[in-house]
C-alpha cells in the first residue's frame, strides 16, 4: 500500500551485527525506524497499535530500551524517498518498511542498515531478496502472496454471488506490481468464466467516479487485493461499492466492516507481530541475509452479513461454515 541519487552507506554489511551487540551490551536505546504509508499515526492505528504491543511483549519499553522513529508519507509516492532519507539520517539500528514503495526507497539509499519489509506481494520479483530462503543483503521480512490468492478470492466472490458474470479489478496506480496483478486476476477471471475489466485509482477523489464507471460498464462485482490508498480510504471504498450495489471482495479483513461483502487473505495483524519478531532478532545480532523471508501460514475468510442483506444476497451454508469471522 515504496528516486534518489544519494547513496548512504553506514559501515560495512559485515560490521553492523557487531555494532548491534555492542549497543545492547551497553544498555543503550535501540532506534527502530518505521516508514508507514498513511498520513498520521491515527490513520495507521489499526496496525501501529499491534506493532507497539508486539515490541512490548518482546520486552521493549519505549524510552527505556527502544525508541521509534516513525514517518508518514500520506500516500504520496514522492514523499517516500525523503522520509526514507530522514530515517537513515536518524541512525536507526533497523528500519521497518511497511509497503513496497517504502522498501524501494530504503533499498536505494542503504546497503548496510537492516530493513524489514512487511506488506510486500513479491519480494523476489521486486528484487528485494535473492530468494525467500536466503535473502542475502540487508533486507528480509514477509511475503504477502496477495497476487497468488487472486483465483481463490474471485472464486469465493462467485460462490457468494451466483449471478456474477463481469468483475472489475481495481489497482492503486502507485503499486509497482499493478500490471502483474491485473494479468493474474484477468487469468483467474477467465478460468472462472467471468468477463474482466480493470481500473486504476490514483487518489481519494477517484473512488466514486471509478465505481460509477465500472457500474455503467456492466460490472456486477468488484475486487482488489492490496493497495495503500484503498486501505486508508476503506470507508469511501465501501460506501462507493454499496452505493453502486457492487459486491466487493478484498484481501484485508480490516476493510470489510466499511461495507465490503467479504475478504480473503492473510492475517495482517500477524504480519506486524512477525515484523517485530524479525526486528528483535536483528537487534540481538542476527543478519537479515540469514533470516528467511516468512510466508503466511493462516488465511482468513471474513463475511459481512449486513452488506449481504443490503445487496439482496444470501451466503451459501458451505461458505458460512468456512468463514473465520461473520460480521452482523
């Protein structure tokens, strides 16, 4: 839901674990940077609070043995690079990059400060790591596998909406992997016998016009996977879907209460807990190159009964039985 012609190198890649151990032994504050995607801590609270608690559960107390340097680019692609530079200048011991754009910005600036990426659909394809098992370099983190679930997500939507015939797939224009996402979803739709269209959203003001257009063009369902803008503007996304009577499926469960019909995807709060655990290992001396990229082990299906009722739909019993959460 991240160029820069300045390359910052803070010491050799082989030296930073020794420095980290020396810092811990001296009982100094560990400085952890976080490059978010929204515009404020309040907008990020649904996951920021999870991240803070995860560090607390690992024994970190803000102001005693850890200090967070957080930056909020407000969904503006040109702000990721300068904010990434600020985090490097803050001499962070490790930096958590929440989105792909943030990871791209940080990777261009440093090959020594450890970076933990969180919400990245394809870290190998994006060039962040050599492989999931052996990342190499100064990056590791978590792989969303969001694109890989496209077929499953559309299949669940078709099961919930038996008369579904034409699906629209929405993408965030700033997403570096948007073209791949479109191709994979188009193939998944074809395999399900659905006609397909795609549309891009660049800013919040695009949401209502885009939904109006796909409705006029005959879409009777809409899907999106990840996308920082879609998440931050989830209230608008849900409202627009309802206004145009479009059953919507996304990857993120936290979007469903805003008016979506359903979601299927990873346990996103767990991704932030795992990011804290990986950062903890790095602060204690592990090298990112030696920490395999983690893949999701749990996928959640969330259904929204209220939205179904508003759309005149009834979830099949089998789908209700599969659901992890049913919102009433």
